[in-house]
């Protein structure tokens, strides 16, 4: 087994070469690498040299072996071509004439109902109260006052303020948690489909991602257990309410089953709670995985950016005790701390009851739009799409009926020409093509008149 | 070479077990693992099984092989014990009676000279001008206006605004760059000693870190070239002015030599420019690696937090063209974007000339303190320490003379009891003990009277 020096050099060279081919897209994500025999013959080296090169590629997360089938390339970036086109289109449009578009791609409230004057007076109050410390302080856990407010207002004091870590939005939360608890090749289960920003983080960490399909009340539990039996899973990433993109919410029963499995199979649940404040269906009662968690299995991540103000870049997370210190260190390594002034302003905004009243306002207007969009879908797209009613959140996820030829990327391109913007489902799957019959339409940036016009246009395009 | 299934399971188990021992500190960072023969005998398995386990550990960054010497454990966290004590002390003190301490640990301006009223009026002007878009917008490269100001004011328009990426401080800059360009086991060269926050990031990415000693005008070039000849180096992390902790600045000659080597040996320079605005010695002229770089080899990272307001959490970076897209994606994966309101406020603050006048004020007061601290060191510590005059920045790095028994951790503990806080050198080395004869004292949080008292106390403690 002791390789001589020459063989070692050879397999390192082969490894390096293949890594480069993968990094530069010469080898595609998921592409099968030549068999060991083929490769050895082609390069005129020992089979053992190729075996060693492939092993290192696997260990470093550049390849995955499928038993009995061979070795496949693994890339960090997913779905690059279309997602690049998608972001280019959105970027270009937002910079010039966004007002002439019906924009169904909005993922967050538009700000039109936000009273900037309230926020301005809160900011000034903070600056008068705290002076330059509002801009000087670096609190690694986050501003004490804000952690207190979060504990009081959102958790009825049931979570200790020192168990709360302020982060710069949910995306950072996912990144910080991943760095702390996931290593190369660790296995992560995600919902199928899921939020592309999370998929990206897990891909960048070169983890093994297993998708599990989502049903009307959460993922399928039998399927989850099958995966857990076969794989040592490190964590499960989930959006418990109005899942992005499907709009699904978990039943409490499923949450409990998943928590029980987490205990049995020793994995952790990363709960991304991004829009649970917007509930229009009175039968939906809110209880997070975290609130049902008696075995300290949940990393709870809350974004204030999604529901409140995207530009504010504040969220928080509540880690299990076991990972508390490493997640805190991961945050410090990432950016030391989150902007102190913004934390202080948000704190005061919450304490003054302005947060609650703003969320109440949003619930009123967005419920109206939700109901209206549903009516329009029923009216214009009835025979073209299927969907599950989310009962909250900011969007609908529609499935184009099987007998219709158009796919969602084509629909995106055509509707863009008619000045209507949608989000194709392809962005939410590990294998993009699995989402080509789905698209997402959100109503946060579109008033009722335009909701109707936009859906009429989509209906015309889907039929053709 | 085809291992049977049982052997595969065995080596994976061994690997997993050793990883756990490393993660839980049962095996120390840098500890030698048992030889392959010993381990095979001890576990009663084939040598090949151990070889495979060790190989995987290496590939995943948990171990390093030193030719002819054996395999050594590699940990992500460095220097945990003392750095934990250090941060606990600082945290505890800052939360109660910091005013009774002479705090030489400050790394940033204290804010006492910052005119909060100017900043407040700038903030209000932004809110009046931009309304809620100041809080809604998420610009992935950063706010357009700020990127323009940076290009105009700091680079005379020589850098295109679209080559500038706004980040949430330099720490995030280092993290984002590392994620984009460094893989597990890639080799990074750092100065010895260096900034512990950067060491942490590189450790967390499980890279191979090679330290190279710093001299009066930068690192030793012969030594650098020796390293480059032996290792495939991915990048070199450097602080070009008033290096943290040594206070050294690079000569232009050394900068040019390093740039030349970067071209020859194909590596990149991560330049962390954190305090170059504070120059007290008129013979020091500012020119960054970036400004001398004709082959696009430099990732320039600039912090506004360090020199300006730590709580503002804004910095920027200028990547080489080659990595531009991957570094931008890395930022999006990390936290989507940096707080938009703070970027807009900083932009206006710079445009109104307030930035320049604040920095000028700081130069006046800190030069006075710098001169005074040097005088006090000469007066009280003359026979106890050696140091290089930095000529700028916010601190001195002192070496305790060899014939004196006390080390800097002891000095930290003793001086803390006398209400004087210093930073031991141990925090700045891969192997902490190498820094035990050094300590850092900064003057940004201490007025002249206290500089003198503090240094008198240190002198009493070092002598004993």
C-alpha cells in the first residue's frame, strides 16, 4: 500500500486537474467521471493512482460515489446559467423602468405601507439617547436591549436573552450555522423544492444534499425515515410556515414526528422562520419547531428583513446549547457583529409597539391582495395550473398542467417581453429541470388592478 | 486495491472517531497521531485501513502529513484557552466599570472625537431624500452612490465603481474572499505574528497556514521565496501599513518584490488596509499593494469600521477580475447585502467632506498620544522592552527583554489586577507560546495622563 513518491505526485496531479475542470465548468455538476479502468488506461497510470485521486476528490467534496454506478462530479454553484439570466433581468429592470412592469417576483413587503417618519423619529431618539456609542459598540451577541425585546415580545420571556444571537439577516444565519456545524461531505436534508439561497450555502460548503419532497402538511415522514436509516444525517433545513416556494405549512403532528426522529437519529433541525407573521387563514395557528422542541434539537433562524425591511439586514437565531459557542464564534469570524445603530433602532421600534402595528397593517392589505390573487388564478388560470392554498405569506406556487407544453423558463422569457415578471420553479431544485413545470407569483409589489392584468397575460401565454 | 466492504466501514469509523477526538480537544492541535504501524496494531486492523483513514483526515483538513515525520492533528480553533480568558475579561469589564481601568486593548478610535450631531443630520438628510428605499433596497454590490464616492475620493476615479464590492467590515471581507478562493488544504501564507481574526478564518476553512516572520520593512523575501518553491501557495494575507500587531509598514521595494513573486509563483495577495489613514511620521508615503499591482494579483480589503466607527460595520473590497464573480456570489451567500441606510449615510458623510475632516482631527489627537506614549515607554520601560517605531496607527508592540522572567500572559493577569489592560502577543501566533514575550498597548482609549500612569504600572510589574 505504500505508494512510491512518483505515484503520489501522479495522483495529486490528476486530482488537481479534475478539480480545475470542475471549477471551470469543463466538467458539469453531476457529470459521471470516466471509470477507474478507462481513466487509468487513458492516462497510462496504475488503477490505484486513479482510485487515490478519486478518493481525494470525494473527501474534498468535488465528487460523490454512487454505489455500483461510478463517481460523479460535484460543483459548488448550482443552476448557474439560468439563475444568472434571471438576476440580470431583475437587476436591469429595477435600475430603469420598473414601474412599467408587473413584478410578481417580489419576496418581501414593498415598503409602500411603511411609515418612514416613525422610523426616522425612532432613529433620532436612539442617537439622542446613546450618542456615539450607537455607532461605536460592537456587541458580539448583539445589542442587549434588542435581545431583551426579542425575548419579551416574541417569546414571552421563555428564551433567555443570552441564548439569542443577532445576525445580519436570515441568509447570514444559515451561513453562520453551516460554518459552525457542517463539514465537507456532511449530509443535509432539504425540502424539495427549497429556498435557493440555502441550497447555495450548503453547496458552497460541499455538503451532501438530499432533497425530500414536500406534501400538503410538510415533508413525507416515511421518506424522511428511509433517508435517515441509510445516511448519517447532520441536519434538516426547513421553512415551517409558508415554505418558499411551495407556500406549505407544517402540521403540528408532522413537526412532532420530525422532532422525535431528530432525537432518535441524532440530527438537528435548522428552522428558517421567514414570514410566519402573515397569516390570513384563521385556522392556521402558529407554533414553531423551536416552541415544540424539548430535546434541544432546533436551530431557530428568524429574519426581520423578509417581513419588515430588507435593507435593514437584521435577524436573530437561537442555537441549541450544544452549538451555542461554536455558532457564536462563527458569527464573530464572519463579520464580528451586526450594525449597532440599526439594532438599537429596531429595538425601540419594537418596544414602542410600532412593529406590531406595522405587521397588523400588512396583514390587512396583504390578505386583501392574497384573496384577490387567488380569485384571479381561479378565474383565468383554472384549467392551466394547480396549486395548494398557502393561507398566508406573500406568494402562490403554481404547477402548469402536464398537458400544456410551455415550461416556466419559456414562460419567464415570454412574460418578461409582455412586462410581467415571474419566478420559474427551476431555481428551487438541486436538479433545475425538475422545477420546469412550476412558477411562483408574489403579490407584495403589485396592486389589485395589476394582479388581474398580470394574471390575464400569463393565462394568454400559457394557453398558446 | 479494492477494499472489501468491511475494511471500508472500518476506516470510516476510525476516521470519524479521530475527528471527534480532535473536535472535542481530546487530541490537541498539532499533536502527533500514532504511527500507522502502532495504530494498526492497537486497533488490530490492517495497516492499509489506517493509511486510508489518515488520508481522509488529511483530505478533509483534520490532519497534516510532515514528510518523514508522521501525521499531525489540525484543529479549527486556535489558542482557545487563553483567548477565552482574554475575551471574558474584556467583556466583563466593559459591561461594568470600564472607566476605572486604563484600557490599552482598544483597537479602534474611541468615538470621543466623533461629532455625532453631524452624523445625525446626515442620516436625516438621507431619510428625507430617499424615504423608505433607504431601508428597502438590497444592492448586492452595495449602494451605487457609495461605490461612486469610494472611487472618486479614495482612488481618484482609477477604480471602476463596479469593481468595488461593499462588505460589512474587513472581517467579512476576509471571510467572503476565503470562501470564494480557498478550499480545504489550500496553502495560505500569513505574516508572523498576524491578526487573530484572519488566522481564525483560515483555520475555519481548514487551510494550511504557513507563517513567515516580519522584519522592519515587511516579511523576509528570501524566506518567502523558499516557501513558494516548496509549496503551491494560493494566497498571502498581509497588512501593508501599521501591521497588526507589529506596527510595521512595508517598503515599496518589498511590495514590488512580493508582487513580482505573486506573478511568478501564481498566488494572490489579500491586502487588509485597516489603518493607513493615521500616519504621524512624514517620511511614510502611502501606496497600497493594490496601487502598485499591474498583474491583477491583489484582493484589496478596506475597513471603515476600524478607522471610523466600529459599530457601522462597513468596508469594501476590490477583487482581481478573475475572482470578481465568485467573490460577489460569496457575499450574496453570506448575507445578501450590507445595510443600505448605513451605506447611504456613509456616502453622504464622505461627500460632504465630513470624513476627511474627522480623519484630520484624529490624526492631530492621536499623533499627540503616539508621541507621548513613545516618550513614556522610553522613560519607564527603557531597560525592559524593545520595539520598532510604527510611525502611525494606534498602538505599540513591545518585546520583553530576554533576561526578564515575566511573560505577557502573566503580565496581562497581574496588570489587570492593577486595573491596566494589555493584549498579550500570544493571540497573534499559530503557536501561541511564540508570542509570550510580546505585548501590545494601544492609545486610542487612553488620555495622556493615563498613558503615563498605565505605563508606570507596567514597568513596576515587569521589573518584579
